[in-house]
């Protein structure tokens, strides 16, 4: 009997063994960008580690987010500084807030010039880091001997792009931004008639004047990159990768782009086969709150709670703004949970709980949360979309105003003008978002769209990274257009040839007609003379 059962079951068992995918651990080398970018990268690190892959992370000696020791990866600490300074960003944010309140256009221009100068210094520091790293032959030999299966980096800075190409590894990007601009503009066709340049807060349905602004700002940005940024990196590319190699082609040559956005968040636009969208990959269902926090939330009754956080760079606000916000909150029936590290406002109401840190994701996912007062960072906006919570946005620096602009167009957010905000204007905005159900309805519709996918964003990202490991790259998804000169890519040479050919035909026809007309005229003249 046992023998019969065995003979009956072994074909089924064999079939199952054959059909189950064999998962092999791979060696992954990661060159991240520090700061908030590492928060996103670390999620991928932990997910890859959970799948059994061996992770090595290259970090700088002055790293402020990336830890040297972790249960999820082995680190290699370079002797050089990375140049990515938290102090520069915090100082910029603090001074910008002051200037916005003062309303000084000259002060804002001066600050932008100083930020640009600081950016050039960061680039010079990164340049020295790249040279020291690649000229460290012992390090390079060690990396080559390890035989990595995948190189994961963030092209917001370019040390990783150059190193990945130097090691000749399959390259995957964790990307939203590059020095050349928003990620799509580097690799995908981007018609300026309906694809707004990042940071301009323009919709995808632009008026004529908005399209003029879009084109002009695009030309200015491209000119800055071409003359102030590209030469430094192009010299490094020729030095370490090969003659005639430029950074733009290296950036475009990656096998896969894991893009931290999707078309629930972004406007519809052309894309490419090797762009994989993973917006909200960091989002997850909420967990139960600590008991004391849960008790505070439950004490709000039917009114619910409002949570407020302005991110890591903006730890405090000018005293007058903080007082105005606290006074406005005190007049609301809702309970308020405010993440704030500045001086405690004297007008703080009994309904407001101020914290140095709060479980933002868990609070956004709580059924009593009614609105999110936020700075407009990508992570916070995507968490609000995931949980369906409307946003009241400040939008102070970098991509924050642009992120909030997209939410405004979709009717899921309302902006606050930081330059003129006071108690009355803040209170009016908050009440509008709370009292008008369309804000919440629109955000919950976006939440449903975001979640209605066959594969979760993080699982999708892991699949495609393993796909690149299995197939030693993804060249079949990568266009070769980046190897074409600009005049070939835009068919300028073809257009000139066709114009020349048509012009030649027209001139030939004109010459022939003129010749015969002249002959006829000459004959008539001769006849008249006779």
C-alpha cells in the first residue's frame, strides 16, 4: 500500500519541485546618497536582505544617516568626505524661512546664489572622493574579486554612476532626481508642451504663457548643467571609463530605473520600458499606537485628530508663525498631534500634544485622522495618498511646492502661503479642508487607485532587481538612443537633408520652367522682329 502511494505521489512531487522557482542569493553592491535619500534606500536594503541576498554598502567617513554597522548589510567606509552636508541643508532651510517672512526678493536671490555656490563645493568634494576611491587599487581589486551581481545606486549624486560603470556591473537606480533634473527628463521623451519642468509648480494643462515659462526655464537649467556641472564629471568619465565618454550617456545607460513615483502622483507623460514605478514602496498598513497616544486620539471623539510634521530639516519655525499655528489649533474641536522641536508656543491649547517624534505612518493610518499638515516632502505626500488623508501644505523648499502643486490640481490638498500666514489664514485653510468633504473624497480616490495594482510596489522593485541579477542586466529594455548625438536623436540631420532635397527639386523645376519660358519668349521676339 505504501509502495502504491509512493508511486502515485512521486510524479506530483517531482512536478512541484520543477515548477517552484529556484531563489539564489546574490551579491549586491550599494552606493547610496546620504540624508533622506538613504531612508528610502534602506527599505530596499532590508527587503533584499530578507530575500537572502548579501548586501555591501559603501559609505563616507562623515556619513550622518548611513550607519557603519547593521544586521542587514556589510559596510565599506571610504576615507573621503562625501560632501553631502546636513548643516548646509538645515542652514539653507532656516535662512529661507526667515527670508520668506521678510518678503525680501533680493534676500531670496542672494540665498539661491549661496546655495548654488555650496552645491559647487559639494561637487568638488565629491570629485575628490571619486578620484581617491577609484585610485585606491586595493579597494578596487577587492570589489572586482567579490563578483557582485548587481550595483544599486541613486543618481542624485554621481559617484555611484561612475563607480558602477568602472566596475562594469549591471546598474539599477533608486531614483526620482538627478543633477540633470527629474529622472524622466534624463531618459524619456519629455514634450515641454504638456510635461512641466520640475519645481515650477505648473499643471500638465498649461496656458501659452505657462508653456513659454516652461521652455525658458528648461533652457536655463540645461545651460547651467552643460556649462557648470557636466565638465567636471565628464573629465572624470574620460579619465576612468574611457575617451569620449560623458556623464550624461553613463547616467542614461543604466539597466533599470526604479522610480519613486507613479501616475497617481505624477502627471501622465511618455515613459520607457526600463522604468519601473514603485511610488509608496515605503508605505505600509498602520500598526497599533502606544497606549498613551491611542488614549489621546480616542479622546477626540467624533471630531478626530489632525497631525502636523514639517520633516527633518525644518525642526522649528519663527516664533510668530509657531504662535499663530498654536493659537489656531487651540480654537479647533479636533485633537492635534504636532511634531515640533522648537520652543513651546505660549498659545498652545489643551487639545494639542507636542512631540519630538511621532509614528507618522501609524497616525496617518488611524481611522480618526482627519488631515495632515505637512511640508510636502515626497515620502510624506505618498504616505498621505496611501492612507487617504488630505493635506494642508506649507511647501517651503526643493521639491515640496511642486509635490503639493500636484496634489492641489487633484483636489486633495490646500496650500498655505508661508510668507503671509497668520492665525486667521491658517485657521481658515484648515477649516476648509476639514469641512469640505471633496478634499477627503479626492484623496481617498487617489488611495484606491494607488493600491489597485497586481503587485505591491516594494515586491515589484525586488522582482526587477532579481530579474537584473538573473539575466546579468536588462539590455533588451534599454534604448540605444543615448549613444546618438543630439542632432541625430532629434532628426535634425534628416530634416536638413530632406529640406535640401526638396529645395533642390523646387529649384530644378523652377530653372527648367524658366529656361523654357525664356526660349519661348526669345522665339516670339524673333518672330516679331522678322
